[in-house]
C-alpha cells in the first residue's frame, strides 16, 4: 500500500466517541482561560503591576491556553475524564492564594464582595466570550487537522465515516456556528435602516477569498497527490467552498425573511431536509452514489456529500444568527448575564432531549449528511461551549474585584453604573485598563487574523505530512512537531498583532 493510501486508510472508517467525552473535552479551553486569568491576577497581586513583557506574555499564553489542549488530545487522552478536575483543582488553588494574600488595607468581607459582584456593571460594547469561542474553535481545529495524522491522536476523536460523533465532526459545525455569530446581519444595529439586499451584496464581495482558497486547495491537493478523505466532502469539494456557499445562501434567506425569525428558518430547513432523507432515496444516494456502488462519475456524484450537506450547515448557520442576535441584546450587568447563562443552559437541555428523540426516531448523528441530529448536536454543544466561557468571564470579573486594579486580556471590563441624570451620565463609562494589555494577548492576536491563522495551519499541515512519515512517528517526536507547528502559527499572529497588521483587504 502506498503512503497516500496508507494515510487515507488511517483516517477512514471511524465511528467517533461519546457525547460525554466531547462535553468534558469542551470544558478544557474555558478552564485553561480561567487558569491564565488567575495567574495574571496573582502576578498583579504579587508585584503590584500587570505582566508587561511581550515575550513572557506570549510564553504564558501558549503554555496555558494551547499546550494543555495538545497534551489532552494525544498522550493524556486516556485520562481525559480526569483532566477537567485536575485543571479545576489547580485554578481553585490559585484563587485560594489570591484570596488569602490580598493586601490588608484592601480586604473586604466576602459577603460584601458577593454583593458588589452582583451589582457590577459590564462593558456592553464587548462580549469577550464570543471572541474567545471563535478563537478556540480555530485553535482546536488547527490542532486536530495535523494531530489526526499521528497515531497518538485517538481514532475516536477523528471524523466518523458515516454515523458517529467525533471531536473533528463537531469542529466543522462549530466553525460554521462561530462565523454566523459575527455575520453582518448580527452586527448590524437594528435601528439602522439599510437596503434589503445590502448584506447579500457585501457577502458577494467577502466570500471571494474563500472561493479562491477552495480552488487553491483543490489544485494543490490534486497536483501533489496529497492524501484525502473522499467521503468527507467529495472529490472536488472542500470546506472553503462549503463556508462560502453557506454564507451566501444565508444572506439571501436573511434578505427575504426577518432575521429575528431565523430560528424558524433553521428548524424548517433541518426538519424538511431530514424528511427528504427519510422518505426518498436521497440518503442512499449520498452514502452509496446513484448506482449503489459508490460511483463518483459526474460532478453531483463526485461531490454529493459536500453539495447536499449544505442544507444542514445552512440550518446551523441560521440557528447561530438567532443566537448571535439574542446575545447582542444589551446586558450590562452581572445579574443579566447570569440570567442569560441560565436561559442558555435550559435551551441546551431541551436540545439534548430533542437530540435523543431525533437519534432514536429519525437518524443518528451524521456529519457526512449534516442531518437533523447533527444540526441539533452541533448547536447544543456550541451553546454549551459558549456558556462555559461566559461562566469563566464572570469568575474572572469576581476575582478582579478582589484585587483592585488587576486586569485580564479578553475579559469583561467592569464599568461605572449608569445614573439617572443627564444623557451623558446614563452611558456606562468603562474602566479601560484592559486596553493596555490587548497587544500582549494571544487570543486578540489570533482573532485579528483568523482566516490567515486557519490558512497557515492548513499549509503547515500539508508541509509536515509531505516531509514526515506521521503514521510511524514516536510520541516525543510527535509532541515536538505539534508544539512547533502551533507555536510558529501563534507567533506569526502575535507579531502581526503587535505591528497592528490585519491581512484582510476585501
């Protein structure tokens, strides 16, 4: 068997993992973020100033925010169920140290701190959990696309062949979900009246880089005979094309239907698509081709998975638009965000009940078809992931109240409460301490050039696979390669951010 066919077989015919393991894995990035924030607050408490060294800040961010995820999906995967507990215990230890080492003159009774926390107002112009969610989806995807080619990456985390819930199956849907959270229709102020099809025209202009990248990937993969999983998207299709066409189709739907009813459009799309799968021969066509023998003759046959899964991904995108609109409602208090997190948690529980029903009576989760169960699963887990980041941010806000003057990048600013006086006074005035630290935050750096980060990860993944026999690599060598790969990508984003360069010209 050639190296190409050997690698294709290595990532094929897999069945995924359990919903519980994926849920536990999703708690790791928020816990890493909490750990980083607590360490920065402890540093401020010890030395009376924030960590200002760019070199040490990058090193801290990489070692705490990225490196644990590399270990958890490779050598530490056998103890995955214990990882959240270990990191949470470490965070609890740091918090205890912060609480006990506060300066005597600034000490406030714990009950008073809780009261102040509940009454605290947050900067309404920025929701850090959205930024962190999108960045971590990108980071986890970048880790996965290279790690999957090494034997130390558990096969149960890779994409399932037909039915199943692999970690990488979730990553595809989460990427779509994260893009919709910040789409023009969500970010556009409701009070601003614009032509009905203005966002559609804007999307036409913004998707051309994705089309270009899609063709670039297609040509490069075919020209060097790079290994590929054909049943993932098809012979010629790839994720760049999916993302481009979903964004364009969603803008068309949102130009026709009211955007605050996008959840209705999402449900109708997903349910109708599932009904067609179950009542016609469409499911057989997707899984086995027009002749039932997995033929790839003709464009539709060759790319049936990529083309027909667009309906499911479009449903996920529309559901995320609704979530984004709801999240951007002005909630400028801690109490308001606690209530929002509780509502989201209730929504997640309902979605998981519906997922159980859908898998039992309609179809199991299938990323290959992007069926109803897959759509519900992706939305439920993405909302769970987002809730974890909101809780993390609130925990850091509480800790910052313990240590006056401390600040954490990509975390909520505590602002002055609005008064009932003049119009000028009713506006919340942020305490802008975080702005000084934004230039030394890895999350902000990746957020500024997310598409470039993803593109670089794809290019470097291909380069590593061409130069190295990943399937027969030893554990120590694998860990070195993955860390160098991620650090190099993060370093480029960090340098660009430090120089205030955004490589986006469309």
